[in-house]
C-alpha cells in the first residue's frame, strides 16, 4: 500500500516537473530587432506587454537588418515588429514563404533624404548642383538597411555624381545632423518618420519626384513571426497579430528614451498610461 502511494507520489512529481519544464520552454519568447530608435521603442513595448500581461519571459536580440529576417525565417527567434516597407522589400522577398506575415503594426511611415529647414533647396534633383555645400556627403546609417539601398538607387536615378553615401549608424547620423544644425551648416541625412529628430529640430524631406522612396501613404511596418508560432504559443501569436499603434504613440516612447529614460521604463510607462490600447491587443 505504502509502495503504491510512493509510486503515485513519485509519478505526480515527475509530471509536475515535466509540465513546469514544458511551460518554461513554451513561455520563452525571443524577438529580433535593429537598434534604431523606432525599433527600440516598439520592441520594448511588445516585450513589456508579453511579460506583464501574458506572463512570459522575453529576450530581445539586437541584430542588423539582414540577419533579423534570416533569424525569423530559420526559426531562431519567434518574431519581430520591425519590417519597414517598402524600404525593406528586398529583405522581405528573400524570406517569402519562410515567415508568417501578420500585417502592419503601423501605417503611414515615411522615409527619404532629410535636411534642416534652413537649407534652401527642396528637391533631391538639386543636390548635385549644391554638392560642395554638403561636402559631397549624404550621411547614412547601417550598411544593408533598406533606406541605404534606396539611397543608392536615388544616387543613380538622380545622377548624383558629386555626392556619396556615407555608412554610419543611427546615432552617428543624428550626431552629424546635430553638429550641422549647431553650426548652421548644410547637411543631408537618410531619414524616416516616426523619429524623435522631428520633434527636436526643424527639418524637411527633400522632394522625390522619381518616387524612389515611395509615397508616405504606402509606408508601413510589418510584424513577422516564425512558422509554427501559432500552434506553439497561441496567446503570443494572437497578441502579435493584433499589435498595432500609431506614429504618435511610437514618437511618445522615443522622446522619453531620448530624454534619458531607460527603454524598458519608457515602455512600461506607455503600457501603464494606455490601458485601452493595450487591452485591444489582447482580446
């Protein structure tokens, strides 16, 4: 009798252990992102909701653009909320059929070449004739980023023989912009909206009559997840499928981070102050 009870107790303990291990495995979510201000904001908000509302552990993994797509396609991470379109159309096409596209989490994003408002030219077509005023440089970001690829196309399409695209980072791009504005020099950078720089300085996009960067109304950010996530983690999948916010929402978080708040704290503050929006993602 005692032996039978011992066996039952042991079996129950093993089952509990196995279930615990299984839950722990299933509850771990890995998200890839690029350390741009926009993606730091969105990925930390997603991380906060997953942890605080769904009770799962989350690891966010900073990578460059190409590996971000490859990691989701290979199932090395569970997903990402940072697929800028049409800027990263080539990256998306490369993993077509290997990822699940959950659609836009933001509409109306814009990109192009950005200058301070005091710069007196208004079109990309005018860059070459004024190349010396810009020292011949277009300050870019990470090599391989969609906006870098589009800028290479713009240089060719507009025959900008006297301009070169300079590889940089998001932080170095904004530092170059800040330095140019502080000295009232002409400076042109690869830029996008939303970004905190629009709330910091008076800027403008150079007109793009050849539509190299696409129309603002066509710009969107997609959520991509790995194949099989829906079966493995249905609640996580449901949230990521419904996650959608506005450019103003993202800008709010970016500004808090820009002002010195830790990204996780900024995300927690946003989640706390926007319960209706957050609940709409969880229904």
